């Protein structure tokens, strides 16, 4: 059985959060599913902007909050579905949006506020928790239960703060 | 005379409308504008349906189309075109509307026309005007969108700028959540702001670099979070908070959002040479925005047209209205019309 790999690090600015996201994005491939957790203003959407950059999304401006529209789609190396469970009442509503198809091999699904619908998240999801640790400091915990994904992330330079 | 059926299913709302244009007047006649959440379907359903599911749109749509025709006495044969939102939105719910529209157009032997949902918001202020306001700068400001467009005519619209993170309406909702004021946040924050001091807290006005007409409201949301809880803190600040302080934070936050919206809209007017400003989307209801934008444009000699409240939230009247104008200008869609989650511009 795989042991979870947990990486904890701190970013000190929006730019550092974007850069971390970019490294995470470089390590991802079709079929990966990301669960993002963190309160209002923690920087979830900006981490996704970085991830999209790492996945080769050209128009980074188009990466914005899906709270109201529920799902944004971007085209990078693979298709990216950026979802938001903030307004959802249950895991069933996430499934109704077509979430299972979005987790298929050809695309990457990223779910903000995933802690609101944990039962809908695949078992091998990459869980990323962002905590406010100061005015611009963010403590970011990345928990991975998939050994190959952990290896890809390590190869992409995602590791503890140096 | 042209009569259009409109169908809107891009996100939460299922809506069906019938709109008529007359060659003798600019003003469109909205025969009906049925929105499922504002219309009692429970008796016909016999149960509660999930709000966002595609199947919920599917169940409601058929009933709404029948109700629209029956309540107005308009027969399918009287229609000239079937219009439908085909982008942007949730792909699953968009497909429900598009498939229904394709089927109706085919079975009634009527032309079909796909409409861009955001372009419909951008032109919704003109539905009941007696003269066309174009060329105009359109501010579309809602929970999901904050964009500026240059509208030269109903079918000649270009994007000038948009939010790069949160929409303005979303910022209102999340500030209401930070202050635990309830949902939906826009009207609540607006009401609380009325008794507060807009200069009490110097919240940031994010203008972005240079002449950009893009918006960013994410930093403002975080600034409110820290103002409430203290720098770098995210909890504890609501204990013993006074009503006066809540009003001051709401007023100062609203003023910061509106200052940016007004400044960028004026900048867009200057750069395009437009002679009027139109505003659509749910945040068009905000009293500070209505007041300040009207005052600013009046000072600049620019006319302002705010979308009537009934056409501010997602609705099919704006789809049929936009669609009827495109139809009159010769636009048609193929019966193989598809849906797109994104807009490519």
C-alpha cells in the first residue's frame, strides 16, 4: 500500500504562490485530479493561475474564479476543468456537473473548496491546503497518495522550501 | 413585425421568453419572460428538483415553453425565429437549451439562432429604449462576470477588458460571507453600506498596469478579510463587532469596487469615443454604482442606460432581444448548432 507523501512549504508573496503553482502544473498529466482547500482570500485561484501556466495555458488572464459559473475550461497541454464547490450543496451536484467525465484520462480537474464535497473526490486526488500565515505568507500543504504523481511533482521541482 | 422565442439555460436559471420587434419603433415588446426560480412549477412537478443539474433544466424547459405560448396566445406558427444561448456557460446545461431549440426549430420549421450570453447582457439596457444607444461602452457586472465591451451595433461587439480573478458580484458575496451577513451578498452589503461611512477604511483600488481595462477584485476581498480580523489573521474579528463598524466596512468596500468600475468605464469611453454607457448584469442594481456612474457620466456629457432590474439577472428576454436584432441583420445558425463553454475572443 502506498504511503502518503506530504510536502509542507511557505510562500511569501502572490508571485511565489504563482511560481509554486507553475511547478505543480509542470508535474501534472491527463487524469490527475486536484482538491484545493483554503478559506476566502487564501489564494486558491492564484495557485490555479500558476498551475495553468505550468500546464501551458497561453491566456492566463482567462483563469479566474469559477465560484458563480461553477466550471471554467482552459486549454493547455491537456484540457483543464477548473471547478468551484463553494455554491454547491452536495457531492451529487458536483457529479451532476459532469465531474466524473472531467476526471477522465484526457483532462485535469481542479476543484476549489473540495472540502465541501470530499466524498466526490477520487481516492488518488492531490490535496492542497492553503493557510493564511501572515499578511502575504501562505502555508501550503500538498498531500499525495499516488506514488507516480509524487515522483512527477518531485521531478518538476515541487519540494519543501529551501 | 418579427417574433422570437428565447431560451436560456447557461447556468442556474432556466428561462423562456417571447419578444416582438416592430418596424415602426425601436423599443422591443417583451410578451413574456418566464424564469423557473421565479415561477411556481412545484405544483406541476410534484417535488423539489436540484437547482443546477442539467436534468432540472430539461424538466423545466418543456413546461416553460408551453407556458410561454399558452399565456401569450402566440402559436408556434406566429414565431419567426428560435433563439438560444449557445455560449458561454456550463456545457451540460447549455446543451439542454441548444438541443431543445434545435428540435423546436426543426419541428416548427423556423430559423434557429445561437446567442452569446454575455453579448446579451451587454445589450440588455437597450431592450426597452426608444432609440438605439450605440456606439456605447457596455459594463457587464454580475456574480460571474465583470467585463467592458465596445458595442458599435447589436452585432458588432468587441471585448475591451475583463476581470483576471474575481467578478465584482462575487466580491460582494464573499465580503458578506466574511462578515457573516447572509446570502445573496450584493443586496445585503448594499443595504448595510447605506448607513456607513465610505471613507472609514482606505481599501485598495486595484487599477492594474498602464491603460489596462482589466479588473482585479481578489486583493480587495483579502483586504476586507484582514480589516475585519487584523493583518494576517483570518478569524476572531467578528466577536463584539458593532453594527456601525459593519456598516462602515460595507460602505468603504462598496465605494472601492464602484470607484474602480466607474474609473475603468470612463477610461473605456475616452479610448473608444463612445457617446453612451450601458450597464447590465446583477450588480447593475447596486445603488452606489447607479449613483456614481450616473454622476460621472453626466459630468462627462455621456448618457447612461441602466438595464431594468427584470433583465439584470440571467433571463431569456435578453437572449430573444439580442437574437431578434441579429436575425434582422441577417444572422442565422445551422440546425447543427453546438454549445461552447468558453467564448473565443
